[in-house]
C-alpha cells in the first residue's frame, strides 16, 4: 500500500509538470502585430496642462486709509484709464488739509515778522546802535522762519496728495474681473496697499501659462504652434503659439519644470481667466508621408 501511494504521488507530480510546460509553450508563442503602410501626416508633440490668464492684470489698491464711501464699478464692468472706480470718505483728509493750510499761514506770518526784524536790525547795525551778534541773531531767526515755512508747504502738499488719493481711478483700460471691497468697508493702508479691484487689460488677447517638464523643455521653441482644449468646451480646440520660455525653474517635490507662456487670441470672449487648458505643443510635423504604427516596428521574443 505504501508503495502504491508513492507511485500515485509521483504520477500526479509528473502530470502537473507536463501541463505546466505545455501551458508555458502555448503562452511563449511569438505574437506579431501587422499594419498597413499608409500615407498621411505625422507629428511630434509635447503635452502639458496650464492656466488661462489675462496678458496684463493690474491690482488697484489704495495708498491711504479710510472708509469706502462709493463704488462706481462692479464685476465685469469695462473701464477706461483715469475713470473713477471708487471714493474713500474724504472728511478726515479734508480736515488734515485745513490744518496744514493753517500751519502754513502761521509759518508765513512768522517768516514775514522775522524778515522785518532782520531789516530793522541791519539799519540799527549800520547806525552802530546794536552789535554784530544781535544782527546775526535776527538773521538766524529769519532763516529758521523761512525753513519752517518750506516745511509747512511740504506738509500741505503731502496732505493734498493724500486727499487726491482718496479718489481711486483705473490705471488702464480693461475689464473688472474682481472687486474685493464693499461700501462702508474700512481699508487700512500701512505697509502694503490693500487691493480693491483687479482689472484685466484686454481679454481678447490672453495667454496660457503651461508647466513643461525638464525632460521636454529642450524641444520647446518660441513660435511653435499650440493646440489646447478646456473643460468648458470639451469638443472644441483652440489655437495659440509659444511666446516665451521662462528661465526660472519651478521645483515641486524634486520635480523640475519650466513655465511656458502661450499667446492665445480670444476674439469671441469664450475663454475666461482661470480656466485649465490641456495643452499640446506641436514640436515637429510632416505632411503626406509614409507612416506605420510604432507597434508594428517592435518585436519582443518570449524566452523560455
């Protein structure tokens, strides 16, 4: 019985090995991919993703602190250079101007008095009625009074300028794409001017900032054609061209990439700032040539 059991085990192992070898032989048979040689267009491309943005975007801020008294524009409004877009409450600034004007008037009066005293001192000195030191004191007082007058004039100019800054104007022609304040809100201009509006200069000409991997950046050249899509219009392709390759590297988790700026015409105004663009840069292309799929040019034998 023991010998029969051993023989049965050997037979089972042999059958298993035979089946395994047959299966391996079947799977190791070479596979061929055939394809018909055709004529057509071929191209070398680099794909990436990027973000649509306006070519020129200006953040309009306030150089003085105050309360927003009036807003004259809103989201999507078209503005012209020099147009008033907001007004701060000028009450406090007007009071500062009045105070500075009074201080200037006082300084002028003091300067005029010192001038007269100096002129009298000159006559008295010529008649030898006062000493040279007393004459010099009146001269010094006159010069100090003129200096205080100039300082008061500068202070008045400064507060007048601040009063002008209370009227916020657009620095460029464009479209308001962001409004960050409301009427009644207080803005504090200390070390950094607070942003009130963001204005895009011309949305009919936009750009895509695409991130290209360092392995592909050597293929990118200025002037190359670009095709891209956005999620808002998945079945539509848009065209552009490479305008600039920025030298500053972007390093994220040890992955190096470079920003490539792509000029994009937007005459229909369908593209909007912030959209994600799926970019295809056409590195090289040939028209009406013989072409064969890459898979038909490869053969990998299956080794036993």
